[in-house]
């Protein structure tokens, strides 16, 4: 008899989350060192070679699955997540992982606070629902609005004072604004590689912006991949 057939779904989810989000388990995973980060897209796997002490940034880290891959490279990892429920998991999960720094902040174009809209399923399962929370009010039906701290990402890159090896960006529709500022300020040159999830399927108003940015990336020969997920 299969495990799934005899153990209720809620119990299986608790067991999975206990192992997946446990700080000791994350510390154990960090012993299996890697020399790169493998990001799994729907139709392809994308591998990035990374060296020890390289800087890697996870923008929109959610509960930290990509952060975990980054951490195992022994690089210096900065993970940003505005959703308070997801961030609490992120904070606990990497509490014993010394090369990971987590921030309960959104990645935006200026410092300050912004309205953040919680997904309609937040009241039932705030962790699962956190992937649908967004700065965009119209992306999905919303549960409630809160205000979260945001950082000027271009400024953050500048203040690091070092080249960044890899940025993964999944910030629910804000990515075009952030990348535009990185390019116009010239700070995009401080990032070796970027991989970005865009959200034009959920927000059709972004289709033209993606097309325009894609053309600019090709023209300037920038290493920005807009095709993740």
C-alpha cells in the first residue's frame, strides 16, 4: 500500500514542511556543496556556475527553495521576501546558515513602504497562498492589503561594492520597473547574470513592456534571461 493512500494529505504536508523548512535540515543540506545553481524551468533546466564567496541574490525568495540552492554554493546569499508568512519560514529555515542573509522587504525602485496585496487563499493556508501575493492589486482576487518595506534595488547593488554573480528575480510584475532602473543607472553592469520570471500571462498589460525590454537586452547584449518559468 502506498504512503499517500494511508496518510492523510494534511499530515503529509506537515511532514514535508517540517523537513523542508527545518533549520537543522538546511544546515545538513549545506554540507552537500555545489559549484553552481540549477534553476528548473517548465521546459528546461538552467545551470549557473558559481564560485565560493560569490554574491547571489534571490529577489522574491518566498520560502527559500532557490535560496537553498544558492546557499549550497558557499556563496554569499541575500534573500528578499515581502510576504510576512513566507518570510517567517525563510527566517527560521536559514537561521543556522551563516552565508545567508534574509530581509523582510520587497525589491522595488525606491526605498519606502508600498501596499502589498495578500492572496485570497491566505486565510486558509498562508504559506501556499504566499506565492500569489503581489504588489499588483489586480493580479488575483485579494484577501487583504498590508504595507511592507521596500528597497531601492539599484542602490543596494551599488552599495555592495562588488560584482554580483547571479540575481534571480520573481517579484510579481515589478521586475520591469526594477530592471529599467538598473539599465538606465548603468548598475546592470555590476550583475553578471540575471534570470527573471515575468508575469504577462496574469497581467496582459505587461506584454508590450516585455517585448520592449527583450529588444533592449538583445541590442545591448545583456545577460538577462526573461524566460524562467
